[in-house]
C-alpha cells in the first residue's frame, strides 16, 4: 500500500515515506526515552510515539498525563523536520502500527536482558505482520541504566532524579510522591 506523503515533507532516502512507531508506557518519560526519540527522528519521515495504557504495570501517571508530558517534552526537543504525533493506545501493537500506516517499530535497548524480551516480541510481531520491521536502538552510554521503574523507586524514597528526567517531569514525579 503506497503511503501518501505530506506536501511539505520529502521522502527518506530511497523515495519511501517511512512511518515509525515508538511504543511504551513512558511512566514517566525519561531522558533515555527522549534520546531514542531524538535518534529515531533521523530515520523516519513521521514518528508516532505510542503511549500504552498498560494498566498491568500500575502506572504512576494517568494515560492522559503521560500523553501530555510526552507531547510537551518532544516539542521542547524539536522535531528536526520530522512529523511527530503522540497517540495513546490500548490495543495490539501490530493493529496500532498497521492502522497508522507505519512500517517500522522503534525499540530502545539498554542491556542484554532487554534484548531477550525484545527479540521475542519482534519475532511475534513479525509472525503477525511480516511487512513491519523492528528497529533496535541501543541506549546511549549516559542513559543505559535509566529505567522508568527505577526512576520511580528512587523518587519514592526521596532520592534525586533530576539527571534522569526533564525538569518538568521531575517536578511532576516529586508532586505525585509528595517529596
């Protein structure tokens, strides 16, 4: 299926209009997430940051709050000419991806332990729809250890998370924990 590209956006190399989806819970959005987003912007013509409901993880922030935070921080980041949308979702990732005309899933990897899980997910997704590619981006050296789960734990115990998240998100997390 040919994708119609916006009039103001030239296609990537090879003449294809590439749409990528970067899914996650983003609870909270970290500097590591923003690093992956910034690097993904160089690889696609349109990036959809898909904010998952993922109630099973017991998120600290509501879906609406996480979506708003992601929009605000990505806007500050700048899109470098790439179209960016932040969209909440609560369905099968492959249904979301194909429903938005995407052909690439972007996933960040911090460590070997991430790879095993992500490798299994990529295999399952390929079996569901072999036309969608999964692109793994290694976390940059300064962000390899940052995980939303650990950020929340440090904050809950009164620790300083300012080097792990943007300032506005730091304030929001601290307000949730009243620290």
